[in-house]
């Protein structure tokens, strides 16, 4: 099983005339709503601070951008950048998870990054343009790659997040309070595997199927070559892994994936399903945005039966 690249790749490039997205555009969230693809992408410009831009598309490959960001830093917790968004719709409300990187560190212990820290944040929108910041899932730790399930499980909001090196599950009643007692690890790197033996993380929102939650993920080895894979989680108890094939489904091959601001990276935050096709949007070498696709039934079959 291997995803197929879109023939018009890369589908989004930096804008040299822009002050805030002239250097890099990458790691986008994408949601399909009311017949349009809505993209929320990470961008870096003259100050190298990440902001979130917005673009829309009728076919998922050709895009029209808004001129200004829809989410940008506001205080000391995110003044160094807003990174790697993922967007999920639950009961008519849109939720964005993103990483806030700032000079302020909140929590016990030492700062997670030089002179500051990161926060795994959640924001809410009713129109996909204006976003209300709600707060972080946890504080005081190096925690990223968080993404919401597209519906409540057991009556509670459910999120995947990463306490390196493992991917964890967390539950909340209100999206504001995430209790430690409601968190549990699910999976981590595999020592006996080649491509994901160093680090793993989640991609876009889990895809609900009759056989379980289809989860696309990423990982890398000691050479920091990113690859994408799949696994299947139980519908009622997502801490239970039904199957996790050992082979990846996508990896860097094109020159613009192999070379860029960070080489050898294909990093996905979005995998919407439209008419039976999974659209996997990814940042390539932290510089441009690409698209690869696969049939949902083929991906599910691989997740179920792949060794």
C-alpha cells in the first residue's frame, strides 16, 4: 500500500511578495465542509515566526488564499510561533489543535525549550475564520501532535497527544479540563522496526470506520527521515490497538521533499475523506505543501491485514 502523489504537486508555495509567508508554508490542517476544502497552514515570513494562514479550494489541489493570517501570536506563550494546526468538526463546531511556542514557560521543572516553552493548545470557531483560544491540554511538558477525534467517545471529548516518545489518549467533558486520571499511553516507537524506531506522532483526525478508528501517523529513524504509516484503534476503547502494520505508506522521494528548510520530511496534519478518497496533505521539507491520496477501502484493508 502506497499513497499516490497529486500530479500538480507541490500544491502551495511560499508567496515572495508577502511579509508573513515568504519563506515557508507547511504542515496544513484541511477540512472538507459545504463542498469546499478549507486549509489552515503554518507559514513563516520575514521574522521567522509561524502564523496560521487560510486558503480554500473546490478540488483540493488549486487554492485561493486569504491575504492575512487567521491566527497569529498574541502574548508571551505563543510569541515565537503558532505551529502545526489540526482541525476537527464536532457537532457543528470547529476545533483547532495547535502548538504554541513562546518565551514564557508555565509549569514545574525546567523550561522545555531554550528560554521558553510550548503548549498544546485548543481553539474554537463557528465560521472557520475567527478562532477563540480556549487553553492547553497540559502545561509544563514537551507535548505536541495533539488531535481530536471527530466525535465524543463514551460521552466525552477525546484527543490524542504525544508525551515523547509515546502517543497518549486523553478525555475531557468540556475541552477545558483534561485530568491526568483520564490519560493513558497507547503506542510508541518500535525497536524492531526500521522507519519509526526513534519517534512517532499523530497526523490528521482519526477516521471512523466500521472496523475501528483508522489512524494515519508519522515516524522517523536515527537519520530523521520521516515516513507515514497507519494503525487501527478500537472504536469504543481507542487505547486498544487492533493492528499496526510494519510497512510505511509514504516517504520522501521528490527533490522538494528531500531538500528544504528541514530535509527528508513529509509531515501530515490532515487526512479528510471525500467520496471514498483520503486526501493526505503534508508539509514537504518544512518548505512547501504537497498532496497524496489513497482509497479509503484500500487503506482500511491494509490497516486490518497488513503485517
